[in-house]
């Protein structure tokens, strides 16, 4: 059994400080760093489902360092913000990737967080048009960037995901290979990284076409009695032709590789299996981790997130995705053992955010929950401002509770406090809204003991955030259907951190931690520094030297 020791705040600081004084960089850096993201991996999933795992997830939990009190200390708990926080070691108010999309005031339109008008799409299959993506919007270097810049020989970097906003924050600016999946049915990258498809990646995709999965059926991988929740989750929303309950035929009724198939393939464990296999093939061909360099692999599994949005966290689909991911990671880590060597790599796994329960399920159990009508938000603002200033259009856009006003409107509001308060009262009258703050108040960050206010400040970027910021009540979602995330509450912000390998001591750790701590910790193991890290080195999970005692007792 593992020994657990809870920290008092002062005792923790004293003990951690003692370890900082004596901790040393390992004599030999790991030859390979593997940073794994599981999109929407809520911390509770480890407690609920680990007893059913026997592969890679089980190995990380039982043989690695498991941080159990991990929390994103900011408001907008979404994919782009989470992946960039993990990839850089700083929070959104510093790296700038505050949401998945925001309103670009200069271009007068909503833009995806990684969009780059100066880049073009490079396709690994059918032609794809539109703007490319890059790391240019990230305001700081990533861990991968610093591994390339500071090490000699420089690290070689690869990163893959179904989402550009997941792959790019891990890859940084100059990876050897980075790719993500386009909804039209092909993997792509952009001219920000390469002018032509990477031949190793292209060869794998050519030899393993996704269309080969069109006849696959996703069914339960465990006996029916092993599942914790009802077969059809209350409030499930499946818009892409996926069946409401097991089994799920990827080809649908047509059995054709059409847009519906590509959507269903992404929302299945088979997409996770494909990403892991592609990553292993590329790593093997490039001999990552098999030279004197410290190489870097980053990849993000998206199936859990897509399933969680549609079926909710209390569904047999979520449980089955994790059972299958455990097996997929078991094969992946076993291959690292064989090719790189067990003492030559380090793996870190976390999630980019959690997820709220489906409001339908909560309401059925008597919990205050619901959906905030985003159209009602816009109507309330327009109605109040038209009454005060005259009929006109005052709202440019609303994104995840951020209200972007037309140019000059906020200044007018701030000069007339009574009108601003009238807008606030009109919004507070909408069911599910707890508070409304103006951008000047959030930017000032004078919140003292107001945890939600501080989290808003940590998610605020003057150029990209809204003018009025809506705070919903717990368990209320602005999402129109399915399960959502993006709030400052624990169900959205709590994730696990699992680390294993070279330089990591196994054990369970109850000291408070943040996903922003992962990049500084991996940088420490690699013998480099991050120029603007806001996270800390997780020294309690690293080997200790001299006479000082570790910050927490770990299993030997």
C-alpha cells in the first residue's frame, strides 16, 4: 500500500523548501520526454475506474507518481487554454490562449485560437482550403521550443492530435512533425511548420487509411455488469449519427466513408488507437529517444472529450473509452520499454480540463442546474443599452460568456455607472447567471479572497477577452446541448497528473499542484530552464539527495 501524508500549508512550504535546497538534476537526462494529454480527463475518473485498468493507465497509477489534488487556477477551462498551460508552464493571462475561439476586434470576426492567416494548410490526403494554423498566437515559448533551443544536440519534436489547438501547443514553433485531423477526413499540418507533408507521417497514413475503419463497431469491452451507469445516459445528445446506446457502428446506416463516418470515428476509441500507432511509427522511424539527445513526443487523445460532450461523464461510453485507452497506452509504453529502455524515458499524463455533469441528470436528482440562454444574454444587453442610449446594435459577439461590445461602447458604459449597473441587473435576472464583471475590474485583479475573481484574472487577456464577463452558477452551462466545461468550478478544473520514468519517484501525492507544474518539472529533468514559468517543479516526486527528507513519503 502507498503511504499518504496530507500537508498543512506551512509544513508543506518548509518541507518543500528543504528539498529545493538539495535536489539535483539527474546525472543523465532522459533520452525521451513523452507528454500525454487526455482531453476532458477529470480527476475523479482515476478513482472511479482504475480498478478496471490493467495496461498503461494502470502502470502510470501504480508505478508512477500520482498527484491527486491538481487544479487549473483559472476560469476558462477549455482545450486551447489547458494544452497551452501544460505546454508552456504559464497561465492564460501570460500565454494568451484564453479560449478555443475569441472575437478578433481588428478583423471583426471570431477566430480559432491557433489560426494564422499567414499560413496555409498542408494536407496529407484530400485538398483542404482555408487559413492555416500555427503557434504564432502563443505569447511565450513552449517546453518543446526550449528543449530545441537549449540542448545540444537539439531535441527532435513530434506532436499529434485530432485538434490543432491540442497538437500545436505541445509541438511549439519548429517541430520535426506536427499534424491534426481535419473534419473533412484527412490529417493536415500547415506551412508554418513545413512546405510539404512529412514523408514518415505520410507513409503511415498511406499504409493505414482511416477509411479501413468504416465497418468497425464500437461495443462494450467489459461485461455489462461491470459498467457503473445506465446504458443510455439521461440527457445524452448525439448529433452526428452515432447511436444513443451501445453498439455504435462507425459507418452508420450507409456504411460509407462520408462526413458522418469521420465524425463518428473521432468520437470512438479507434481514433485514440490510431494516434498512438501513428506516433509510435513516426518515433521509431526517426529513432526518437535512441540517441544522446533528449527528444520530445507530445500527443493528445480527443475521443474522451467528444464522447463526454455528447454522452456526459456518467455514461458507459466514458468508462469504455478509458478501458480501451488503458490498453492502448499499455502497448505504447511497452514499445518504449523495448526500443528506448525503461530508464531512458519519462512520461507525464494529464487532462486539459474536466467536465460538468449533464444538467438533465442533475435536475432529476434535485440539484440546481440548467442551461443559460446565450441569446437571452444578448437580448438583455441590447435592450438595456438601447433604452439608455437609443436604438442601435451594441453587441459584437458572445463567446463562452465573454460579451464583446462594439467599439467605444464600454468606455461609454464606464463613464455612466448607473447604466452599467442596469446592464448587470438585467443579466443577473437571467436564470443561471451568478455575476457579471467588467473588463476593467478583472484587469485590476483586486479580488482578495474572491477565488472566482482571481481565476477570471488568470484567464484575462486585454486583446482577446470580452468587455463584460459572465459567471454562471455551479452546474449551469452556456452550452446549448450535451455536457459542457469552461467554468472555474472543480468539476471543470480538476484533473490528475501521472508521471513515470527516469528521475520520477513513485507514490501518491496530496500536495496541491497545477498542470502548469508539468513543463517546469520536465524541464528540470532535462536540465533546462523555462524563461517565464509560473508553475513549480514537482520536487516531491523527484529523487532526493543528501540528508534531507522527501516532502512526502513515497513507495520504494
